[in-house]
C-alpha cells in the first residue's frame, strides 16, 4: 500500500480502485475526479460522474477511521461535491432569471432544500419558520405574472448512474419533445416524463429491446349451439344475430368449429389458414348479448351522456367476468382493485376500476390485467399515467415476491393494461427489461397495441370486435396470468439477491388522475414542468 493510500479491505469495496489507491494528497477535488472519470468513461455525463463520486465517498466515509487524514480528505471532497451539485442546479435557473435577484420561489427543488438554512440565517428566522419544500417538486410563482396568480410545478428527474447511462438517448428525445412548440408533442413528453419517475419507458421511443409478437387470433364459435340458443329467445334482435354470425363466418372473420373438416382438408392440401381461438358458448353468448343489449341511456336526461357505471355494468361486466372466470380456475377478477402503494393513498388514485388477478400460495392477490375507465374523454386517457404507475408498482411486487427468477424468466413475463373510453378499449402491455450482469431493470410499456370498438352503430362490426376481444384476452392475457401464477407458486425458497437489488425505487405516493377538463390539453396553471439536470451537464 503506497504511503497515504487506502487499506486493501477498503479498496475492494470501491469501483474505481485505480483512483483511490493513490495517496490521499493526490485525490484533488470534484474537478480532479471528473477529469479522471470522464477520461475513463467518454460517454458519461458530469452528473453521472458526480453520482459515482458520491457513491464512492459514501463507502469511504463509512469505512475510514474518523479523524484520519484520508477521512478528512474524503469529507472535504464530499463538501466540494455538494457545492458542485448546487451550482449545476443553479446554472439553468440563472439562465432563466437573468440578472434578477434569486428568490426562494425561483429556485429549483434541490437548491431550495439546501438553501433553507442560509435563507433562515439571512432573514433572521428560525429554520422551522421557513416553508417546507419537497425534494422532487415545488410551486414557483412567475414574477412577471404575479398579478394573475399563475403557478406551475417543477419536478426534477433523477436516475441511478447505470440507468442514466442506459436511458441517455431516450432522455434526450424527451428533452426535445418537452421543448416542442406543437402542443400534443409537448404534452406527450410531460406524460412520458412522469412515467419515467416510475421507471416506465415508452417502447415506441426506446425499442432497443424487442417485444414478443402478440397475436390476434381469429375467434371461433360453435355456430349450431349458438344458433339454437339465440333462436329460443323471443326478442327479434337475437334472431338477427344469427344472420350476422353467418355473415361473419362467410367472410372468414369468425370461424365455425363445426367446420373442422374444412380446416382439416385445407391443411391436407397445404392451404395455410389463420390460427383461431375457440370461444366456449357461454362466453361467446355473454359477449354477443352485451353488445346487442347495450343502450346508450343518458344519465341526467336528454343531452347528457351515459354514466361510467352504466357503461361498465351493461357492456364490460359480463365480458370481463365470463372471459376470466369461465376460462380457468387459476384466474379471478376484482372490481375496484386497491393497489397497496405506500404513503398517502388518498392523495392519488390507488384503485383500479377492474383487475384480473391471480393468487399465490398464501392468498396474496397479484393483478396481471389492469383496467381504468372514463367516459366522454379525449385522445389522451385521463388515467394513462395512473395505470402505468400502478402496473410498475405491481410488477415490483411480483418480482420481489416470486422465488428465484432467472434473467430469461423475468424478461418473459408480461402485464396487460386496458384503457376504456366509453365503449372503446385500448389494450397495451408492459414487460421488464432486466440485465442481470449490469444489475439494471426498467419497465417498457407498449400502449395501444390493439383497439376494440364495441358500439359503432354497425352491429356486425360490434359483434366481430367483441369476439376478437375475448379471443385476445383468452389467448394472450389469461395465458400470461397463468404463467405468472406458476412462477409465484414455485416450490423453492431461494431468493435472487441480484434481482431484488435491481428493482427500481418507485415513488411512495400514487399518481392522481388527470383533472376533468373541457379541453384536451392541461391548462398552463396546472401543468408540471420536468427538468433533467443531468442533460444540462452532458460532456460531449
């Protein structure tokens, strides 16, 4: 060990051994470290360099003997790092505010937290007399518009070093989108930035990792049995359904299981036919009657829209319940499912309208299909961010509860998401991107994978969509849920420590639904502005 260097047992704990094995007199300051780290990692930003230095100093201060020269030097660098971080946050504020005096309400969140003691001393107040600021967000008042009481919220995005590097291209795209002059583009960026706080990325913008191909099988029904049941009913609408089903079978939109001989001969002659999924008669009948019987009754008389509960009860209740309950004893349903998100659940939406669930051996519930609904909404669903956050939270629960899972097993799992707007449902899916070697895990969300409209005014299209929806839910969603249940109930008591360490640290409070508005875009006064300070410090 060189004179002034660190003991071997401490050097084994740090990642950049070649830096710390120098005598402590050559450790320099934060700038010295930055030159060393960025030369060693050319793609790293200054923020990543600072994060790594902070982690290394944490190890040193915990393990070095208090009062030694090396310990004092580590503390000095730690103080210097704190100042450097404050200045990196202060730079964009100064660019925005120019030469105006820096006031508490014009600071970024982290700076506010650090400056509270200074402000207290300057203003002659006690620290507890100053307002408390959340480290992630705070309200700022625009001095130019103080008369109109215009407020907005600023939130700073922070990442673990390895995740920051992995998502660097994605974060750059979001930064460009956030500053875009086209309103739908900037709104989308705000939503994706919020999802990023929950370690969820948009697959369409970050497609380094391929999703498994999800098929949409052709639905198949027992036409002779369905026809006999429908013709028993006295209602002529159900008699007309028989004609519609025959038309769908003729157009090869729906298959008839009674025509299995035709499929056999087609295979015999080498004719390739689309794979179909056979829907049992009970479920097929529930889907068809839900669509045919649905009536758009206004909830408050002429001119009003049907209520959300009316649509759920008439359209979705039978379809979802029979699809998941009549299929297998392994799956169940839960209307108004509560997500056990820590913190003040009352401040956000910790409750889903519907969830298809599975149980582990000790009767804990785990959703594999989460649905949020609204009526008379816009192109962007009010619960788009809510449901992504709920899915990420439940994914963390599942991966933490299941016993030893390999990298391939983790990456093969999927959770499904449904966003209902009236009688239309948009289906998406989420899956983890886990790298065991790099100890990193994020969640990738593919939205609007399939869309099914069940009340278009064309009964033939509506029945076809309902049967396709059931076939998709049975062939893909149910099967993924059953696969998850098998992992959760596997007979082993070995935990994967690497996986547990890689699980993302999620916010402690549930996400609020987008406030009901008469406009598609959130008003300026209610918007959140996201800032990624790391990008402002990129070293090219």
